[in-house]
């Protein structure tokens, strides 16, 4: 019996043509653009799948992915996606919400110019740290027992990280990222067989719903106008046209008085005239509406 050839796959193992095929496929499927300098990254992310499947060339793997193996296509996308995240990432944005936006919402609710309802979209939620941070921040200022309703939609392209986000379990060392009052109020520390981990408590879990969503899709199957849309550290992987189309589609789901929050290295300068900068990385609609095409 012949054994499987487990020759080590290296960046030199992929030809320029093969890299170009994956580059086009990944951009078409996800909006992520991999420049030639990312060849080693592509090889590093996919080589394990080649070994597990007993394949010795990227051409073989490409054929497997494009010839109707939808499950493997999902695995490939999961492998390519970068899912680094933290609790309360971009703390300046949470300060802005706490100091300016939350008091405004409270005043508007007291004057009956807005309902006591808050809708938020975490558009690239990864393993859940972002939407659970949002939930902790909101619930500490807008308790459910005072009549406020909070809905957080959390979506991601990766089915693997969505499953982790739904489970809402993290290593205990990540508790250092969470302010102590929030940690005590909303997180549960594991004991016995669960020692060394923490889990989101039932209150913050109750206000979040998770769904698969590809930001590169022609339209987004979400309903309602959101008060806040978090789309952080995603568009840095898009080219200019994909970035523009994504921003327009996101803004079309934003409340006219809402805010779009980006990552610290992202800007809408030169991308669209449909949003104005409130503070760096935080934008509100400018009132100019255009179709997403």
C-alpha cells in the first residue's frame, strides 16, 4: 500500500498562476484582497488543509474548492479570515459613547422623542468579544428592568468563529481586558471542570443574536435601522472599490442619527460623501443617499 505523500508545502510550492486563482476566488467570495506579498500567508493558512486531505499541490486543492465542495469552501474562508479581537477594543470609542451618545439617548427618551429601544450591529463579530463588550456597556447604562429594549445583531463571515461566539466561553486570562465592575456584573467564572475559563452571563447573552453574513454580498439580509454599526478592522483587507460598496451598504442600514464605528487604522476619507467624521473612526450619515452599486 502506498502512503500519502506529506511533503512540506512551502511558499515556493504555489505558482504565481495558482496564487492568482486563489487571490481572485477569495476576493470574489469575501471581498478580501491578498496582494502578492501575502503569498506566504496564504500558504501558511491553507497548507494544513492540504496535508489533512492528502493533497500535494495547491492546484488540486483549488479544484476541490471550486468544483462544488461547498463545505471545503467554507473551511477555506475560515482559514483565510483573521480573527484577532479583544474585549473593549478601541476604548476611546466606548468613552465617546458613554460621555456623549448615551446621555443624548437618555434625554431623548425622557422627552419621548425616541423610544426606549437600542439596536446595534456588530458586523464582524469574530469570537464574540466585541458584541459582548457592547452588551455590557449598554446594559450598565440602560437596564432592561427600566423599560429599555436592547437588540444586538452579531454577524461574521467565518462559521467557525461564530460557533465560538455563541458558546461565549473564553480563557480566564481574557478577563484582564474587561473593566472590573463589568466583569463582576456580567461574567461567570468557571469552577471544577470549567476552571480556567469564564462565560458570558445570561443577561448579556439574552440581548445578542448571531448570524452568518458576508459583507461582500450584493445586499445584507438584515432589517431595521441601527443606532450603532461596528465594522472594525475589516475594510483594511478590502480594495478601494469593495470598501466603497461596503460602506454604502452599511450606511443604508444605519439610523439617520446613528453612528458607524471603524477600526483605528480605518478612515472614510475619500471613500464616500455619505458620512461625516464625528471623531476619528466614528462617523454619522451626511444625509446624502446613493444606491449601493
